[in-house]
């Protein structure tokens, strides 16, 4: 109750309407698998190694690498990268990627490239931020000179505390902006609180000297396609663009930086000037070494590990890392069906299905093994029974986008698991029609053909067993021609029904958190009823629910008929909700017969 202690006018805000429920996103997707580069947990690595949100394939390439083969064993297609490309090409918008990396046995660098630049007792080390052969980049550092003036009183203009200047005798020709520097010509400017300047490393400059502000340009080259350049870098921690901050391991200015600089500014003999000289010396430029793509992960690596609550550095990995992201509604593992043995494929796929079941508010898109016959894919399907997963068959052939066909030779072709294409179609269907629309009878983009030709006779075998076929239709193109889950429960036969209930349950879950610890009485019950009914009414108007009237589409009960006194005494509020979902017209039947003009129907 408000307190009224002194006479006066009191203005109070009250609410005369029910709370509203905002629908959760349904098209956000999560992939776990092998990439060339990118965030992954490893000893000594950055603290922030969680999955990244990707909104375009260009962004994916910058964070996780290209479509080129991954250097595991003799090399293998970058299935996850191709899946990400197919996802965006088929209409996907938001993708989280959890990288799975397994170091080679006995590899102490753990696949992380590095290069040390020693000079006497000082050493600066360039280190790749993440494991991978992509980390074997070429790093070049050049000085960047800017002419500054010295006043008659010996004050160097336009410099701040920690700036490095080059002092040369007057009368000669000034050096080129990127000419080599000499440590003996460098001074570090110190500026106290009163603005007074002092100089370390040599005497103070005069107006007769040629004086340059010296900064660094760092160029990082990764193959032929990517060149990152960082300019106006300083050598002292007091500077805003200190190189050790801009290119640090944990939180660089560029979150997608390929390299980090390891340097101890407190070591004996270390200074901003010595760092400048070290990084621009004759042996400074060179390529990082010992970066590799690791070994083929096992099925358990894809499942990952939960975060350690007692050690913030031991973050979650694999699928477990995707489990920490609430927005994800669709999950897939494009690499799972490419593992070396049937047992590994089954175990990895089982982890994916269990992940979706355990988190409840997401569905798994499952790939069958490559080159599976009808009997083999049916046998594979028979190993699972889940209303939170859907299986698609067969694999999809594309022209290899990383190669150009030589004259007179056919282009290179690749076979890819369908999950990348299908998850993009899920997202496209959700955005264009809504989650209640079955993601089927949708065109598959970006392929040449399917691995196997599925005709009606073959689908008559596959469809009743919950295997969703990808088919080619003359004049209608390549389409997804199935919308069933991997469940034996007829109530959860269809993908769109399962996903609609996920959407409803998750939205109500998030939209009614305000009710916790409220007084559990008729006023709260009425508010809850109205809140849920308003949300379901919008769904009915959008065509997601059956019925000519709202009363035929849903009901919401929250009163003494749904709660006993024991429930109230134990703090339980129970709301009963019934929903009539729209199911897909999987079998469209027209019954046609002859009739005469005077016949009665």
C-alpha cells in the first residue's frame, strides 16, 4: 500500500490492461562444427570464446574462414562453411556458430600459430588469436612518420604522454615516411599533469632539429583474399592506440583481428622506443608458424562440455555452447554425418537430438550419412524417436565455388549434407509466412541436383517413416517434399506443429515472468488469462490456429477449477491452455465422378 504521511496531492500510475506477450524469434539458427578459424576455447586463448552471431556469409568468412578445404588429415570440405553459405542463400538471417576444434596429439602449440622477434634481452611475439592454419599469416610492420614542430622553448607540439618522436639533426633531407628507424634517434615524451614535457632515451629536441612523431602501420595478410591494416599505432601503454591494446589477445579494438601482440612493457630495457625499433627491424616482418587445423573431432567433441561454474575461463564448447544462447530455435551439425565410422555418426547425431530435447525450445535438423541407399537411410532413421528432430534425405550436389573449371574440363562438384539448405528454408518460411506454415513445398536454392533421385514410389516408402525427401519436379524445380518429425507419436507428426508449440510455449514462458511472486489471487488469475488470450487471438488471426471463432481455436483457464488449496498453499499458479493447431494439407484429395444433368448430389 502507498504511504500518505503528509497532506498534499499524490499522483500515482496504475495499469488498467493486461500485460502483453511478445513472440520469440523462431528463425535464429545454431551450427556446431569444424571451421578454419574463429572463437574456440583453448589454454591461454582469449577469455571470450563463445559462439558468434553471424548475419551474412561475408561476415562468416571474416570470423570463421573460407570455403577451402580444412587441413584435417588429407583435407576435407569445409562442410560447415558450405552449410552457412547455403543457409544465407536460402533465406536465413541470423546464425550462431560454435566452432569445434580438436588439437593433434602431442601438439603443444595446440594449432596456434606464433612468431617471436628477439633482439638482445627483449622479445616481442606475434600470436594467432585462434587455432588453425589460417593463423599462419604474414605480418609486416612499418614506421609511420608525421612532421611536428618544436617551439623556441623546446616544447614539442601536438604530442601526448607516451608519444615516440624521432630527433634528427637539421639541415639534411628528411627520411621517407616508412624508411627504417634507428633506436638512438628515438625519444619517448613524458607529459606531467601540468603539461611539462620530459624526454627519455636521449636529450631534448630543439627547434633546429627535424622532429617526427613516429607511429606504426601493421599489415596482416591471410592468403590472397584478406588484408587487414592497422594504422597510427603507438608503442606506449599511455597512448590511446597502444599496439598492445589495439591488437591484444582478450579484447582487441577489432574483434575479428587475426593476431595479437605479446610484449612485456615492464621488462628490463623495455620502452616504447625499443618496441618501435624491434617491430620495424630487418627481421621483424615474417610469417607466423605452426598453426594447423587439428585432428578430426570425435562425436563427444561435437557434444562439447558445459561451462565450469568455478572457473570462468572454462567456457562451454560444442553444442553445449549453443545451449547457453536462448534465441536459437533451430540447430544442426553439418559435420556429424561426415565422420569416419557409422558409430561416430550415430553418436554425434544422438547428441544433436538430445540437445534439442533437453532444451525443449528448439528443433534439430538431422542429416543422413552420405551415399545412403533407401534401406540404409531407413535403418538410420529407425535408430531415433524424437519429436524435436527432423531428418532430410538425400545429400545435395553443388558446383565447387572455390574452383574455376579449366577450359575443356568439367567443373568440380561437391556433395553437401542438406541441413544448411533446409535450415535456411525454415528461416525463409518463418519470415515470409510464419512458424505455423510447414517448411515444405519450398524451392531449394543454390544446387545442381540431388545426390539421389526420389520419385513417388520411393517417397511412398520414406514418408510414412518420417524421412523428409528432397525432390526434383519437372517445371517446378528442386523442392523440400516432406514436413515430418522423427517421432512415433502421431500427435507430434508434423514439423510445423512441433515448432508452433515451441513458439507458443517459449513466448508465454518469457512473457509471463512478471507474474512470479505476485499475490496468487483472482486478480492475478484474470490478468494471466487475458494476457494469454490476447496472444493466442493474434495467432488465430494470423491463420496459425483452427476454427471460425476464437472459442474454437483455443481456451485458457486459470481459476479455482485448475488449482486446489494445496496448490495455493505451496505457491503454485496453474493455467490450463488448449490450442487447436493448423496441420499441413499433406494429402490433397479431389474426388471426381460422372453425373447426369438431372442427377441429385
